[in-house]
């Protein structure tokens, strides 16, 4: 078989690339080892986790209604129905993608693809009925193989009670106790789900704060809330050993030098969730038979057009570098398709949004305070605390804040950070403003509906200008 474009991997980046390439008139073959389209995000990541986080949020909101004098009993959880509902969501979305592929005449091959050379793929396993030959030649390939959960060797003790994010999403049981290893977004999101379902959740994080890399002022409101939801949060602590004992996992924890508390201690949990990050899936695909090059961390090296060092191969998504986010992969997939169709496309965003879907949510886009400080870049800030928001007060979620990072010379919007209910939805406006090169007045002169949380975006801009209504801040004095 021969095709103009082969896409290896059917995740958010892969199917976005395949569909647009087909729309642009190219002959496309999509090779995927899984029987379903959607990749890790849809089948084992973003979508199932958000479905379960919705369940957790509803339980949490029901509990908080006691503040209004409305009391509910403890939830009765039918885990079989919960799992079935989650699977229906995945089946619906994956089935929709299959129909879109068919309508676009994208040829699907259910197999694992290995590069024989720069223009040949060897097809292995899968369903041989979907391909007539074990080899597929092509003009160009788009590598979209994604990433996998990192599992350090010390945690591989052969026990089904030590799980990664995929195992956590399977929701086989609601354990009495769960240790989450890693205070990043995956660990905190899944910890939130299990805590609301009734599990005693503990978190251990090597660094001195949750969500390393995120701005501290955004993390603080979430950390305060999680301290009430989780049984323990041990910072500056690492796992130095674990072993299966009967139906439990015995874990040895060690405090970092200079921190308070017992330096080494042993605790026992029903399950341990290892959530220490993800690594690119770049090995095992025969890339050594091509001119593709990898960086020391295993990411495929690409330029702004997603081209690799091999003129026949492009790479997108998690395998092509951080941030490892589905929406970044989708955008890169579209860039790659346009490049192969002859368009002058490039991946050069000013703001890639990141969202932590905990409760409260955390979202940011563009320049962060952490980045500005590390680079020594001078910035001004517009900060609005949600305690002054009518909508936040009405729904009892005043712990949030919205902030803008602003160029003090030009008033141009450089970055935005939000923590609070629905922050993931609110950040999209900030992305548009940053990409369009807006200044603060562009934002504050745009009328927002009242009462909404979206108002906090222009209100933060008004706080910078000194024209805010709901808070008092003296007018900013411009440099002469």
C-alpha cells in the first residue's frame, strides 16, 4: 500500500492532523494500535478524568449546601453504574470520531506502525483485515504517538495495588486509603475524585509545594481546600521503599533534610497511585531507522512547522515536547497538515493555556509570575480578589483570584492566571487577548455581563489602572 500522508497515532493531535489533511485534499492513512480513536486523552486521560471530576464536584457541592440550610444524606454509590456511565461517554466520543474519519475518506489501519526507513512503515499486530500488506509506504508521515505515565522502577513491585493514572481511572474499587505519589495535576485531580467518593487520600510530594512550577498565589487557595479534603499532605517528602504486605502496600517515607518531623516513617495504604509525570512515547517505533533526532529527554526535535530532521517525517503533540497538553497537540496537528498541503503555517503561539481541573480550578496562559521572576523581566500586575465579586459571593466561592501580568511601559497584556470555580472556562478570553496583542484598556472597555465570574478579568485590569469600582486602589502613576 502507498499513501500520501500517514499519521501514526489517533489521539487529539493525530486525528486533528488526519482530518484536516483530508479536508485539504491529501490522501491520508491513520494507523492506530487501539481499536478506538481518541488516544490517551479520550480513552485513558482527559475525558474520563473530567467525567469523574464532575461526579466529585457534584458530591462536594451537595455537601456544601448545608451552609444554606439544605442537608443531603451520604451518597449511595453504585460503582458499576459510575463506570458504565464513564464508558458510555468514551464510546460516544470515540464513535463520533470514527464516523468523521469515514466521511472524510481517511483510511484507518488497526495496527502498530514501525519505521523501516524514512518512507516505509511496517504494520504489526492489530487487525490484519484492515491492511492488505504488512508494509505501507508514504510520501510524508506525521508522528503523533503521545506519551505514557512515568513509572519509576522502584514502584514496579508486581502488585496490582500500585497503579498509574490509567489504573486509577478504571475505578475498580473505592479503597479505604490511597497514597498519591506526586503533587502535580494528575495526582491532585485523581486524589480529589477518590476523596469525594469516600477514600482517605494522602499526598506525598518531593518539593516544598503542590503543583511545582505553578505560581504560588494561584496554588494557595487550592492547597487550603485540599488540606480539608485530604487526610495528609506531606511536602518535602519522598518514597524510599514500598512492598506488598497481605492486601496492603507498606510505604517508607523520608523527609527532606532540614524539614520538621520524623525523618523516616512507614505507613500502610490500600492502594498507591504513582503520578510523577509522563514521558514521550518515542522509543520502540523504529525512529533509529530514520533521520529523526531526539533530545536527551526523549522528545522528538522539531521546528516551528513541526518538521523533524528527516524531510519525510513531522512530529506533533506530547512526543514533540512540552507542554504535554491535548489542545497543544491538536493545534500542532493542524499546523502539520497545512504545511504538507503547502500552506505557510507555523506553530508560534503567544499563550498556551494550562488548566488544573481540581476544585477550585487553576488556569494560566502566557507569561507567569514564576517565569517573569526567573528571567528578570519587569512586569506590572493587575490583581482582583474574588471576595469583591458579587457572583463569587452568591455561590459561596470567594477564595478565587484573577491576575494579569502587564508590560509596564506599553500596558500590553502578557499573561493571566486564575484560581477559582470555572477558571478553565474563563482563561480562554485571556488567551485571545494575549494573542491579539491587547492592552489593558481593550479589556476594560469591553462590557462584560453582570453578575458573572467573567467580570473578574476586566476588574483585574481596572485594578491595575486604578479605576476599579468594587475595590479601592489608587490610580497608577505613569512614569514621566
